[in-house]
């Protein structure tokens, strides 16, 4: 997903961003992973999977990741 040729106001930062014609900001990547793949990728990145939330059909998840405790 991209923001393209528009004015974006970020109220919390008191900031306005103006994108001119031809300018764009990449804002999102969407990937589909199994529960096992999420755990594998978290481990590979050195992160700990603390909690997962799923929709009723278990088609979507929100994943809480943390760095390891030192």
C-alpha cells in the first residue's frame, strides 16, 4: 500500500506531509504465514513470541513480539 499525491496530517506529531505528483510513501506489506512460520521467523530474528490473537476463523492474527530479556 502506498500514499500517493496527497496531503497527510499527523495530528499527534503536529506534522503535515505534502506528497507531490509522482511521489509516494510505501506504508504496508501484507504477508501470510502459518502459526509455525511466525514462531520460526520470530526465533530467527532473535525475538520472543509473547502472545497471539486470532479472528474467529483463525485466518488473521496479531502477534506480540519482544526482544529477549538481558
